[in-house]
């Protein structure tokens, strides 16, 4: 069971990291691309759809939940002494 907990924590951490990464792109990268390179708007929409697909696979909804970064930090801190 201890191994299952480690794997579950890893999946949770990776899900948080992917969601934080996507949230940053959604807020800061895509709007700038649309503004600066309007010819790539269709590609930006494809990337947004891909994010929604990843979120749907992780959370069952295309919009990720509001995350608590402290959760990821707690998982990292707990793993630091696990060896």
C-alpha cells in the first residue's frame, strides 16, 4: 500500500504541474500570440482545445479546478525525506 500512496502522490503532483503550466499559457501566452501573430489564431485555438482535452482526461471537465499550489509543495516536501 505504501507504494500505491507514492504513485498516487506522483499522479496528483504531475496533474497539478500540468494544470499550472496550462493555466499560465492560457492566461499569458495565448492572448499574446493572438495579438502579435493573428495569422496563427487557428493554431492557438487547436492548442486551447488540446488543453481542454487534457483537463477533461484528468478532471472529467475541460475546465480545471482552482488549484492550491500548496498541495503540490506539500507533496514535494513529503517526498524529500521518503528515501
